[in-house]
C-alpha cells in the first residue's frame, strides 16, 4: 500500500489526499486546527463537477498537527501556501528520511527550489494542480473545474508512477514531465484570473461571463506574456488554447464569448478561486506568488509590469476596505479605463 503524507491539509491538500485515500492509499494529513477539527468531527468528503462523491469517515483519517516522527511515506505532497514553504521544509527535514520524495503541489514558481534550499537532503520535485477546489462545508472539498495534474518525474520514479492509477480511479490524470517550468508558468498565467475572481466576490462562471472582468484578466495575462517573451520563457498551454489565443478569447464580446468558450464555461456554480476563500476568511493570499512573480521577473529583465503590480496592491489592501469590485470598478482600479 502506498503511504502518502499531505503537508498542508487545506483545500488542495484535503482534495488530493481524499482522492488517494478513497483509492486505497494510506494517507496522513498535516494541517491547522480549523481544518483538522472539522475533519475529526465530520470526516472528509470530496466531490466534483462530474458528480463523483467520496466520503471518508472521521475514524478512518490520520490527522496530525505536525509531521509524525517515524513515518516513512513513499511520497509527500507539499500543499501549503507558497509563503509557508520554508517553514514546512524545516518540519519535513526534521522528520523525513534523507532522500524522501516531496512533490510541491503549490501555486507559483520555484517552491521546490526554495524547499530544497532549506532541506537539501530531501528529493524535491515541482508539481502543478490545474483545477479549482473550494471548501463548501466543514470537511467537504469540491472540485469545480477540470484538468490533469502534472509533476516533474523520471521514467523510473516508482513512487510517482504508483500515484497514477490511484488518481485515475477518481477520474484525474497525473502526467509526468522531465522539466515542469513551462507548465508552471502556463498555470501561473492562467491563475491571473484568481485575483480578479477574488475581488469580484462572484463564483468563477458568473465572473467569466462579465466582459469587464474578462478584460481585466486578459490585460493581466497579456502583460505577463510580454514579460515572459522578454525573459525568453515559453509557457505551456494548460488549457486547450495557447496562452495568447486565450487572451484573444477573453476579449471577445460576451455573446460571442459564450458561444466560443462553451468548454471553458463548463464550471459548476460552486467553483471559485482559493484566493476568494482566503479573502473572505481573512487569510493571507498567494497574490505575491502570482502577480508578484510577474513583477519580479519583469524587474530582472529591465521591464515593468504595472498592471500586475497594481493588482498586487489591490489584493493586499482589500482587508482595509473589504467590498467587492464591480466589473467597471475593477477596470478603473487597474487603470484600464
């Protein structure tokens, strides 16, 4: 039986760990008291937009406030927010055996490298989660969009390959890549919708059918793609459309967008970005790992990224005036009109 340690039992950690446990893996969850208490009382339920549903009773879950000493997992899924990577790596270094495999299933760029800088004796690999997961009730995590997981792995990585059939049983593909950087940048560009969704206060689908919000997303993505071009980086397509074509699609008038983007709009009413949850709950967001990463890349190559810099400020200052932005309000706040 495959043993998995989920380091960071939040929305993504609980969802991925729940899928693996439902498929027969021995999963240990490390998280904060709010989530662990809910799991201990209600168990863990994972659902998705295709109608799948799995419930793991509370008495079957292995819940820990810190990585358990003596556990030797076949693989650790690092699912903490990017800003908590170093702290999590320190905890893992104290408890895991040298050479233990850690997959960074986090947003942003360079988390595996940051983890390796703290805990060099562990085997760090990059990963990418393409879909949105929302916590829709105590212990209940719902996937509202689709896509295939991706991890950096070699052809002979038995521990990674053992996860492939476990995820497949739950309708999720796990793809392996020798180098994941292009995929990570492709996901980051796509995730520039997250702050727009968070500030809109609306579910993903309702936000996407508003042309003003789409113009904001398109502007952020286009600026990021210009910066990537200047850096000589080529983001992978993590949707059926190449990144530049997606920008063009977002700029279409709404009636035409609805017609052309039927597949993109296959999002259920429960789907929202994790950043929206963070704002509503007063938690630190990952905006610095998204827009901040674009701004830093621009500076390294002698450029500016003013739209992403402005969005970084808007999200960081939102707690001081926690009111959703209408489409035109957000366009004005970004300086688009």
